[in-house]
C-alpha cells in the first residue's frame, strides 16, 4: 500500500491540494493519505510549533509527500516557513529540487517569436546548500558598521550529487549555470565537480553559462535548453522565470528529491498567494502536475502522462482559471481536468 503524507499548509495550498488528491483518486491507484492538517500558520500562531518530530516521523513513514504552500502574512518570523519546508528539505536530505517546465499551450507563452516558444526543460536546483543553508550572522554596532553575512555553502559531495542527478535525467544536454567569474571559491568547486561529472557522462552534451547570461538566453530562446543545473538561489530565480515561459507560476510543478533513497516531496512552485486566497480563483494545475510527477516517480508513468494530457486538453479548451485565460473556479478547473482524463 502506497501512503502519501499530505501537508496542504496555508492560503491557496489548502485550495489546490484537494484538487490534486481528487485527480489522483480518479486514477484508481489505491493510494492512502496521511493528512497532516495541523501543519499550518494558524496552528503555528496558536502553539508556536511548526513541524514537530512526530510530524516528521509520519512523513518519514510515508512513501512520498504532497505539499501545498507554506506562508501567511500574519506570521512575520521566518522560523515558521523554515521550520516546515526547510526542515523537511534538510532532515530528509532532499538535495534535488526538480522543476520541470513545459509550455502547456501556445497562447500562454509571453514570447513573440513563435518558433522559440516551446520550452520543455527541467531546472535542477541544488536544494540543501548554497545561500539558503542559514549560516551567517549579523554584526551590529554603530549603524554605519552594521554588517550582515549569509554564507554560501558548497560541498564537493553536495555539488557532485546534484550535478550527477542532472545528467541522469538529461535527454540531450545539461547546462551548468553559475557565477564562477564573480564568486570564485564556490565557483571553482562547482567547476571542478562539473568537470568530474562531465567525464562520467560522455554521451550527454555539456555546456556552461553564467547565470546572468542564462537568464537572458532563457527568455531569448528557451528551446535551447534541456536540463539546467544550478545552485540553490540561482535555481530558485531561474525556475520562476522559466515557469512564466511555460504558462505562469500557477502551472509550475516541482519535486524535492533524495535521488538515493527515492523519497520525494512534491509541491507546486507557487506560494500561498494570500492576495487571492479564499476567492476560488487559484489555479490547481501546479498542484495537479506536482501530483503527476509524484506518481511518475512512484512507478506509474502512464497515469502521470494521462494527467498531463488532461491538463493540456482542459487548458486548450479554456476550461481553466482566469490566470490562464479561462473563467472557471479552482473547483471547476479541477473537475475539468478530471473530466478530460481518458
Ligand atoms: P506566491 O507564489 O504565493 O504569489 C505570487 C503571485 O502569483 C501572486 O500574485 C499570486 O496571486 C499569484 N499566484 C501564485 N500561485 C497562483 C495560482 N495557483 N493561481 C493563480 N495565481 C497564483 O508568492 P508570494 O506572494 O511571494 O508569497 C506568498 C506567501 O507564500 C509568502 O508567505 C511566501 O513566503 C510563501 N511561499 C511559499 C512557498 C512554498 O511553500 N514552497 C513558495 C513561495 C512562496
Ligand atoms: Mg521561489
């Protein structure tokens, strides 16, 4: 029996996750769910607890996690989001953030050049090191001398394993994106790990771009990319940019993976969107496609493909939410996807 731990979280996370689950249920895979309903900002404000040790044990006991979004304007401390998402990423050592972007329909592309619209790439973002490792400190004193440091962590093992993952999923090529010209110490380490991994994957076309150039080229011609591998912060930014080229933030799916244990936490790229939470206009596609990624990794590639095709059909028929040019609510858009399932 496959058990999915579910953390819908906050805001629109609570609206889109039920659509993903209903879509999974329509496939008849017999999944069971362990719903951690109390992991949200409301409980955090009341109890001060983000994700407890026993919550973590429940996640560990499951086969995969489906997450909505974590974040609430009433919570000003970064401890809450870090306590949930980053705790899961670090404690389960989910070192890969896999963000696949495919253009879901031609009308959604912001690009003028029709020949270059067809983005179909995966951004592999390092997920446990880099600038988000939380190492650093603030030195106060007089205000002119106040200094804040966030240390970028790069380890040979951490960098090598995420580059290896990028090669393992590549169809044609992997592009390393970094800023080794300006960030020399980490840059040199990435370059050395890159050279070592390139030698291991001779059949895959390997290229390198600086992150500023890569951002420009992604917009100029996204069809030129197959897999991009980047550090935590660069990957974070580039994947939101790529998401917009594929149909918008509401459509982007991701997996946080430990490629060695096979465990994954699947979540839409977007956040809790407090500006639209409760209006019924949240796009469920990012959550539904994250669920598709999850079942693909759990050994159901045909069903994953069926979900992706149903999403594409519903969008082509404009049976979708306003951000994709439709007029449906979250619930109706979810139902339209299920109706389009073969
Ligand atoms: P956001 O992704 O929540 O929203 C950005 C913009 O995109 C908003 O205008 C929102 O309405 C729109 N949007 C996002 N998802 C949408 C969807 N499914 N359908 C239609 N429109 C959508 O990012 P923002 O506003 O920067 O962050 C809001 C909260 O979410 C913050 O507390 C932030 O920390 C948290 N967050 C959590 C993430 C996670 O749980 N992985 C990721 C990003 C942000
Ligand atoms: Mg982000």
